[in-house]
């Protein structure tokens, strides 16, 4: 992980906590584990966006598009919809297209990476606000496509959404069914927790390694000063495209997982608000710093759900005049403003080397 | 005549109605500190930006280390072997001093995504070599102890040194300094002069664009003077100082 373990025992402690966590949660109800599952998906999204925004400094406000692409790819390949639209395909796949997870994961990553580069290519000369506007448009374009591609040929089933989507099977066991281990029963949500946790750990590993590499340094150089980076011989075009593609591939994988987990997807899940939330996770947590990004994602994904618990009693206190949904949004907004006021560089920013100036001159 | 590191002929560049450069020649030999001076608006910076690929020239032949190069893209020029510093220092502020120099090794190294993720033996060897060279360069310019500090926390003079170390890290044939003494006090200027002297003594070649005539005259082996986009003089500092055209360009023709 991005956190430097001071000892092996600390790493073991983390492993035990992360593995036991859903077992404790599930005793309070599966809804809690579900929140943990969604948080893990958001962590993956935030990690992917962090490659683009945190490392390469390219503000992407349409990141949810890649999440949507992954989700629809899995949705189409693992639901009866595609064969209903194209009966001709039925002859080839009489039992329906039910692609396995291991086939879909790389496909989702590659498709999203391709679209990431496609978005990157025309925006190479844009920076900051201008780039944000173009990427925002891209995110909406994808969503609008999903919403309207039910005519003339029904590909995405439009606003009605796609379903039922097959659950993921691991080692022959579909994760939608509970697993009885004899001494303990693991419900579907807990099984998904472990799958998502594994994917998140892989994502963290990849990000961590990239951060401390020649390519990671070049990304950060582009973020800091593009002109200087180019003058040092860095081919900024290729590296920006790589950042877009790599960041997008995380989103694509998370999307495919989301589709399998929910069993149903519709364009509604991929609104601009989602993109904004993912950007907020990265920025609030600590731009470019993995532990911060993870913390931001977990907090912002779980906070709205946890606040339900707070909102309900408050509503009763005020005699039902407060709408809990609005109250929740208000509390989240206050939390975000608070963080930006007291921790402007994020909750857990990268450590400040040499905060105090090291003095006037070298010896 | 010794071997030319940079040899450009007939460089022309026009911005709309302004002929910023016309037919400028420049020949720099190995181990020289070469000065490029001229009054404000003479075309120094334009020339600098042309040879480093920031502006596309309208005409001219460009040779670097005996081979022709096309100054069409900044990163290609850097790869070909011209490293530059900036008039207003442009460091990677949020990266450490060491990382700043390591970044500049980018074009001389080749590790890709695969190597980075799996930490292959080749990747690790390359990283270790990059870090070692970067540390050595920081020590070379005299800021070795500041390696773990973020670039923005260094003092002004040290930021200049860091920029020079970063430029040296690209293994350049020619290192081009754009007004390095700008904003420096007298002590800092003396130290800068010592550093450039040291770089020359290591058989490296330096192109110096500078306003500070005293620094240029004291340091450079040869000097070219630009005025109104044209070369008006070329020679040793002593020759330049006596050149009537140069005196006229700097002081104007007195009212007769």
C-alpha cells in the first residue's frame, strides 16, 4: 500500500482488519457490507482518476464515462439483451453470451483505455479550466449515448437500462449465492467485498509502482511545469495519453464490477454528479498521495450512507420538518467546506519535505 | 579549427510584420563558453527559442555535434543534445531537488510501464543509476545536501544551481543558459561564474545569453552581438568591446 509499513506485524494487522471487517459488518446487516463494497469501487475509481489528475495534473471532469463504458461492456456481454436485439447471434451462442470475469476484466480495461486515449488526443493542448470543460462534455456525451442508443437499433436499451446481468463467478462459484464454509456463512455482499478488495489492492500496487518510476516522475514533471518538462526531453504527448489511458482502465474495470454487483445498470448511475464526487474524493483526500486518495474515497462514499443514521433521529427531533435527504447533502457540504478550510491540501496530503528552508547555501 | 558543437547558418524568423531574426550565423566550439548579447529586443531570446525548438524557424541550417537537426519540437531538441535553463526559473516546484534532476534523465533512459510495475532487474538497475547520477550532479553544482527538499523551498541561487544540474542531467552537447544571472546579487553572481567556469573546465560547452555585460566579458571565450535581429559583431570579448557597431548599438550614435 501507499502507506509505508513500519513493521511486518503492522502489515499483518492491516490484513487481518481488512479481512475480518465484512464479517463484523455483516452481523449488523448486509446493507452495511454493501456500503463497504461500494466504497471499495469508489476507491478504485479515485485511484484511477488520481493517475490523471493527481499525477499528470490533467483535470478530468468526465471520468465517470469510463466507469459507464466498463459497466455497459459487462452489461451487454453478460445479459440477454444483446442476443434479443440481434437474434442472428443466437445461432452462435445458443446459451447466451455469458463471458467470464477473467475475459471481461481485460476487455473493460482495454476498451476504457482506448476511450481514455481517444479523449486525450484532441485535448493535448488544453490545460486547467479548458480541459475540464472538454472532459465534462465527454462524460455527458457518453451518458447521452447510453440514454439514446435504443434507436434505431436497440443497443443500450436506453433509459430502461440493462438487466438482468450475470453475477461474477470465481472458481465456479457465482458470487450472487452465499458461500457456506462450514464454520461461517458468507453472504453475496461479503464475497463481493473480497473480490473488490483484491482488485483495489492490485490497483494500489500498480499506482504505487508507477508513482515511483521514470514514468511517474515524468507525469509529475508535466503537472508541475509542462514547458520545462518538454525542455528536459519528455515527450509530453505520449505521456499524457498514457495517463489518460491508464487512469481510464481503472474506471473501466470498476464499471464492469459495478454492473456485475448491481445486476442492473441504467444511464442514471453515470451522471455528472458522479464525476464530481470522484474528483472531490481525490482532491479532499490529498491530490497525488495514495493513502489520502483512498481515505477521501472511503469517506465520501461511506459518509452519505452513515449520515442516514444521523439524519433520521434529527428528522424526528424536528417533528419531520427536515427532509433527511436534504439534511444529508447539507452535512456533506459542510464537511467538505470544513476540510477545505482547515486542510486545504487535503485530509492526508503527501508529506512536506523541507518545509523549513534548508538555509542559505550549500556547504 | 576545433570541432563545432553547434553550427547554425542563416537563421531567419518573422513574426507578422516584424523580422525578428535575419540570416543569423553562430558557431560554437567544444569547451567554449559562448556569449550571446545585445540590447533589449535584439532577438536574443527569439534566437534561443528557435535553436531549442520552441519557435519554428522560417529559414536556416542547424547542425549539432556534426549532425543536422531539425528544431521542430522542444523534446526532440533536448534529446538531440541541447539542454536549457529558463530566464524565470522553471523547476518542478513540488518535487524534491533529487527528483528534479532524475526527471531530466528521462530521455536517456527507457523503462516502461511493464518494468515499473514488476520492478524488473533492468528497471532497478536503471533507477539506481539515475538516482546516483542525479545525486552526483547535485553535488557537482554544490547543493548535494538539499537532495530531499522540495525545489520550491530552496533559495533563489540554489534554485538556479538546481536548474543547471537538471540541464546537465540530460547529457547535453550544449547547455544553454538564458540570463542565469538575472536577479542575482554580487556574491551569487561570483558563485555562478565559478560554476560556469567549472562546467567549461569539464570540457562541456555553454551558450550564455546575458544582459550582464561584465559577466559575459569576464567569462566568455567568444561573443556574438545581435541587434535588430542581425549579427553585428562576433569575436573575443576584447574585440567586441572595441567594435564601433557594438558601441553604437549599446550607446546610440551621439547627436552630431
